[in-house]
C-alpha cells in the first residue's frame, strides 16, 4: 500500500465531533464524538430517547446542530436538508417508508431525477433505470406497481432502492427489519453486505441483538444523549453493551411465582376463522400469562384479534369468568372486560396528536363524564395515576407524538388498564422498544397477572421474552395449535421445533 493509499484509508468516512442539540430544556445530544470507517457496518444502539434519531437528523440535514461538526471523508459538511445530504452521498431510510403511495415504484425510485425526451418524461427509460436498480439489489418487484399496493417490506425495499445511488458514501437504516419476515430480512442482510463490499458505510439502528451480532463490525452506544462507547463488535459482550445502554445490568430471566393461578378467566373452544386458523381451544386462568408463539403468518395475531371482536366471521365459543362472550365487536368485548393492545401502537394503539391525558381518558369516557360532559379534573387524575403506575416519562399534557417509543407503548397500555380489564390481550408488547424498557414492561405484566389477577394472553415472536414472562406457551403452526408447553421446561429449540413441525416433543 502506498503512503497516499494508507493516508486515505485512515480518513474516517464520517467524523462526529462535539455534536450537541437541545429542544428547549431537553438536551437531546450532549458533546457526541465518534468516527465511522469506510466500508463498515456500524451499529448505533441505545434506549428509546437516547438520541439516535436526533443524531441521524443532524447527519442528514433534517436538524441543525447547536454545536459541533460533522465531517464526511475528512471535509466538514453542514447539510441544510436531506436533499443536500443525498447529493453528497448520505441517505437515510427510516422505519416507516416515506413514499408517494399513488405513484408507481419506478416513479418513486427516480423522484427528483426523472429522465426526459425533450420536454416529455421518458417513461421507458424511467422503468429501465428502476428495474436495473431493483435487480442489482436483489429485489424482485415490478416497476409499474403502485406503491399503495405494496406490503410494508416491499415499500421498504423501494425506499432503499431510491436511496442507493452511484457514489453512495453512507446509508443509515433505522430499524430496517422491524416489519420483515425472516426471509425478507435475509434478503436485506444480503443487500447490506453487498453495499459494504462496494465500500459504502452502513449505519444500522436496531434493538435486535441477534442481527447486531451477525452484521455489525463496530458498535456505538448512546445513553441520555451522550456517547458512551464505540467498540469493535467482537470486543463488546452482550451484557456490557446492555449495561452501557441502560446504565445497569439487565437480563431477561424467569421470575419464580409464589402465587397460584385462580379459576379459568378466559375459555376459548373450537375457534375458527376460514383461511386463517381452525379448531383453536385453550384456557387462561386468573393470574396467568399465556404466550402465543409461531412463525410469521401462522395465525397467532389473528387469534387475539378475533377474541377481541375484530373478526366478526369467527366461529366457536368464548367465555369470560364462566359467562358466554360473543365477539361481535371490540366494544362488546371491552364491556366484558377483554381489551387488546395491537402491535402497531402508533397507527392503532394511540392517537399521537393528542395528549397523554386525552389518550388515557378516551376508553373511559363513560366513567369519567358527568351528565354527558367530560370532567377535566377526573381525566387528569386518571392520567396521573397511570403515568405513575407505568413510569411514563412525560408531563400528562404532553403530546404522545413527543414521547419515545417505549413511553408511547406504555400510554397505549395505560389507556386500557384505566378501564380495569379482566383479560388483557397483548400483541408483540415490546416490539421496537429498547431492552431497559422491555424489562419494565415485563415487570408490569407480572404485576398485572400476579397482583391484579388479570388473565394475560401475549402474542410474541421474541422467544427469550416468551420464556421469561409466560407460564405456558401455545405454539401455532399453519393456523392450528401444534403444542402447549410449560415454560418451566420449554426451550427456544422446543418451541421452534413445534412451530416448524419438526417434532411434537414436549407437547401436552
């Protein structure tokens, strides 16, 4: 290697030096300093609210730093907007695709650089460019399809294809696999490795420890807006990474229960939904947490949704505390004390444009109103009670949109807990939240079951969570109950074996 080549190799792809950013009294970033090397996959991790999104905003021009500098390939840059960043070879793809739904895939991919023949748009060239880029990235998509028709995963692939331009220096991927199946995630991993091999630096933001371990060359941890550590991935143990993220040792582990479960609170018999699941029967007792596990598409979430009344075509019988409960609608089931927390908290679990108080009060309007009018003092008292019970960070009049993902999840849970339910249906309750908040949510669930004596049915794809929190696990395979396992003896391997049909060992 020549002296010039060695010097070029030593120049970081991106240098962040003393970057600080505040929003009024909130210090989102404090003197953040670290480097990213050319052609590496650099994991950026931290709890919700640690400053990751703010830092990405500063790098890409969405936000302007109050202090500090950002250097790209040794040259200081200050992008005024994401278009400036993209022109310099810096692009970001966020968790929720930001596409034009009523335009085609091709139109979205070439946005801002439409090929022309004279004054007219050259549609044939546009489709050729889009098809070439999709094929190079390994995405099998028709450029003529409307974005509105795509799955979440397909939309994310289109967003990535739009971001990958010649001369791409830095690609930031924010929770890129949160809505992907394992096979879709595998395609994304292959694409990312190819970009790395071509010299692009990848910033990978994720809460998933397994994919961080399999992909990352380097890991940077942020906590409370401050840089904690940047380390080669091979030199940073999981426990040390988690401790750096949350400031303490955190582990997912079973907590032995001293309390006995009570009588059957939720009884499900012969539940059927054509084309989705069939002959599902199980019980959940007072004070018990039962997990529902299975591969994506197995029907696990649809079972919880049907119990809550979101699938009126369902057949079979449901009883709550020994009394028949017909799942005609969510309103009917919530009156019976059955509530459901959906996986997509932002679209279905909360109203982000409303305050914490308004969100918590919404399902309890009848209880809180007097002569048809809401009682603001009672609303605030209820919200304050739930904020304290669930350790929600934020003033009760703060907009939910201003909260971190973990705190939005707690608000979504608080809305229903304020109604004093008897049966709690949770769909991926810790999806997209950091490990510290995940442990808090687990403790909340244990308290609700063991102290409040609720019956909890939890749908989860996180097998360590399933084993740590639940008393039993129902394994769903292709719409049918493949096994019921006691989690005292169950392992991740036995659950996956039942989910894939390799064996029925351990079934009761």
